């Protein structure tokens, strides 16, 4: 049995308490836990299974079925790469290949060190300066693989 960190136990108990007795309450409980902790930690699963008289596999099944639910803490850095037409015409695919290799992950995943969440975006309004990316909400234009390396290095990646 995994040792529960106190914040996980607290968040899970609070979510269970807020939705106690409601039919079909697993979904609102999961949303509640993710809202509190930013993700649904593994340690919450046995507590939920016991409290709701479900198997751990059933709880896991729901968490993994819905892409909205995160099983790992959100990464500190979010890198969005534009995949829309103008950026594609200006080399976004090569940029995407380079970034996937560098981070060791695909879109909708975290880098192998867990620091970077890689996400696609569809037009940042910078088409005249393609290809474009967004790094932690900050747009950058005319991006090359070496520029992306430099921007990530500035963030400690
Ligand atoms: S297509 Fe990439 S910014 Fe518009």
C-alpha cells in the first residue's frame, strides 16, 4: 500500500466529502482533486476505490480514458508549436521533429525530465513570421531548431 502524502490524503478526503452520496460521483470527485492538486496522484486511487466500492482498475480506467485528467504534476514549462498551414510551409515539421527528439516526447506529453509539456497550437497570429511558437505564454517568431534550443536553455532545459 503506497504511503499517502498528507496533501493527497487531505484533497481526496475533502473531494469525497463534498460529493458523498451523489450517484455517479467519481467524475466530480476526480475534477475536484485535480482542481486542488493540479493532477490526480497515484496515491489517491486506492482511497477512491475503497470509498466508492470500485476496483482500482475501474478508477484508473476513468482517469486514463479522459485526456483532461493528468496523472503527473503539470510541467513548469509549456512549449506550444504552431502546426497550422503557414508555419508548416515555413518548416514547422522539421522544428517539431527536432523538438520531439530533444525532449524525448510527443505532443500532449511531458519531456523525459518532466520539465516541459509539449503542446500543438493552431495559428498564433504570427503567420508572416512563421514558424512560430509560444513558450510559457510568450510568443516567439521565425523559430529555427537552434533558436528553440537557446530559448529552452534559457529556461534551464
Ligand atoms: S500559421 Fe502559425 S502563426 Fe499562423
